[in-house]
C-alpha cells in the first residue's frame, strides 16, 4: 500500500508540475477509446488500375519467403558451428560459413521487399495501417530497432568468421550468432502478433476501441500456435532451400572433392528439412484446433467451406515433399558399401509412402454434376468415401512420418557396425517398437471410425504420441548401441545426378505449400481486415476464386524460385577466381 501511495503522489506531482504532459496523457486515453475506423469504398486508393490486394499479397508472400529463409539459416548455421567445436571437424565450420554466405546474398533482398511491402500497405490500406499502429503503439518502433540490430549482428557474425575462428575466440563468435538468432526469433514473434491479432483480436472492445495493453493484443489466442508452426516451417523451409543450393553446386562442379563437399551439404540440408518437417503437421493441428476454438465459423470456412478442397492440394504437395525426401535418402544408400543390404527394404517403404499419399489425397465429398450424383448414388464414393475423413488421414500421415524416419535410420546405420555385445537384442527392441507402434497407430485410426464425432479429434492424440515415441525411442537406442561403432567409409559424391533433382523438388513444393497456406490463413477473415472488428470495404473484399488464387500463388512461387537461382548464381560467382595472368613482361626489351 505504501508503494501505491508513493506512485499516486508522484503522479499528482507530475500533473501539477507538467500540466501539458497530463493533458496529453488524458488525450491518449481518450484516443484509445475510439472505435476502429470504418473506411468506405472511396477511402481505398485506386492507382492506375493496379489491384492493391494482389500487389500487397505478392509483396507480403515474397517477403515471408525471404524472411523465413533468412531467419532459419542462421539457426542451423550456429548449430553446425557448435558441432564443429564439439567434434573438432572443420568441415562443419566450413559448411556453416557457406550457409551464411547464401543468407548474406538474400538478406538485402529481404529488406528491399519488406520496405516495398510497407509502402504498398501504407498507400493502399492507410486506415488499416493507422489502426494497427494505434493498437501496437511503441512495438512498431521496437520492431524497427530490432531489425537494425539484426542487420548489425548478421554482418558482424559473417565477416568476423575467420578472425574469430580459433581458440576461445570461437565462443565469442558463437555468442554473436546467439544474439543474432535471438533477435531474429523476436522479430518473427512480433510480426506473428500482428498477423494473429487480425484473426483473433484481443485487448479491444467489440467496436474496436482499444481497452487493453499492447501485451494483451500481442498474446491473442492464435499467437503461440502460429509461433510454433512458423518456427518449425521456417526450419524445414530453410533446409530445403539450402539443399537446393547444394544440388545446384553439386551439378555445376567437376572437381570430385568439391562434389563430395556439396553432396555432404545436401545430405545435411535434407536432414534439417526432415527434422523440421516431421513435427510440423502436429503443430498445424494445434493451430487449426485453436482457430476452431476461437471461431467455429473460421474453422468451418477452412475445413468445410470454399477452402476445403485446397487441403487436397496441400496433401498433394506434402506427399510430393515426402516422396522426394525419401527418394533422396534411398539414393544415398549407394554412398556406402553396406547400403545394399538395406536397399531391399526400400520397396516396402515406398508402398507405405505411396499408399499413405493416396489416402491423404482422397476427398470425402466429390464435386459432381447432378447426373453424376444420381449415377453414383451420392456425393461420396461407397468404397473410397471412408478414406476421406480424418481418422484415415491421421493414420496415413503418421505412418508416412514413421517410415520417412526409417529411411533416414537405414542410411545412418549403413555406415556404422555396432560392436556392443547387446546389439542383436537392441535391434529386436527397435523392431518391436516399430511393430507395436504401427499397430497402435492403425488401431487408433480404426477407433476413430467407431467413436462418436466429438471424440474423433482426441483419437489422433495417441497416434501422434506413438509416432514421437517410435522416433525418440529409436534415436536413444541407436545413440547407445552405435557408440564406439566401427565406421564404414562413406563415399560422398557417389550419387546420381537424378538424386539431386529430388533436392530441387523440395524447395519448389515447400514454397508453393507456404503460399497456399498463407492464402488459406488470410482468407479465413473473409471480408474483415480485423476479424469481426474492422470490415474490408475495398472493391476486392471477397475471397479470391480458387483458380485465380492458384495462378497468383504459382506466379509468386516462380518469381521466388527465380530470385533463389539468382542468389545461387551470385554465391557461385563469388567463388570464381580470376586466372593467373602469368609473369608481367610489359617491361621486357625487344
């Protein structure tokens, strides 16, 4: 209580000594109680017939692609650098530096596109931007300061690499990288707060009047699920992009030693992409569950309305990612002399991956003409219809994830011969873990058909836990069983060229998938800038048609791929050394 009295006395003194400041504070409070603006159609500028929404959409998506890449690469660069310190292997350090070299080429483009996005939003959506700045107030300036700090630490981290490479200086260098990644993640969390606020606004009155703090607006119901989902997606996406770079360099190089380096880099990048991708569907489930919990209407729009068929396209893209990643891992078995003994299992894994993919893309309700409905007897196929509901799809995706991990585990084991006496028993435990786990996943999927609808979502939880248990249990057993194992030579660079095209497929599919999911997430607000608070009264206040959206997303994806090829070319150009002109004979006499 004494503290409260001191605060009250201090405030009273300020009101006497600084009347202007007190009046300004009162005006600020009054301002926060103003309702959200209600712009009319005439308040949205039309410039030379340019579609403001399409331009903002394209700029925002391109910025997100670049920012995701620039954010993710330093995360696994510092992890790889740490591996170099732990193992004493300079190859990890060289690879981490090359990771960052690609980032440096893309960072300026990220800032350039981000500045263009801000300009487009201010020009075409001034009322929305004004309201968002009022809601988040000083956080906008903090974001700008964080961006400046990220730029400084990024350049210091990269250009001090050689100077701080040896001895205790390496820890100083990794400390700089830790600051860089902390700032980068904070930037992502802040930006996610603005995006998620537009979907699930908090800290405001029903009419949009600001009644709460910036923290209340930041910590809205969808903020944490979006943070986790984007964090994992960025890791997978960054690994896919760097894998594409490694494939590009592998195909361009003629020197066997350099090809071996980029083969190893491609394998590491593919591992990072899979590592981020495996838990990603579960994070997506959490995000969608929170969307349903906040607004059933948004959930129905996503899964049962106009956007429902886009999840079939999502399944196609995710299936493509899994097939490409597994094909690359299967091709990698040829790097080791013992790989052939594991290659015989590939066909069985392929059957599961393809089968799960086909289940995932099977729709529950078909789009049919009246005559087709009469012939079929309904909008659902009598045999395949049951594969279109979530119990089947949850079972399929969990089995695909389990067998994708098995593909990686086979390559990992192909280069190591265990020497512990209990290796045979450990292998039997691993086999039992897979068999029991797969049986449990299938059983939980069957239970999802017979349980009431309200429990169907809950039936997926045991499947998720089983998948994670198989992966974590297998990793723990392998770590102890293969400790001190006899290493077989890995012939890095002994890969077919077609295997590298699988690494090209990954970034293209990931980019298209991120663009698709961005369209879905934004469309959930339907005709609202800020859901249920501030309406979009522009001429384009409708969900774009699926065909138009597909064309726009494809155009953005192709543009981003062109940017990435340019970045790869720049990185390779930076390695090109001018030929030695030989001795200077300009002063020789005739």
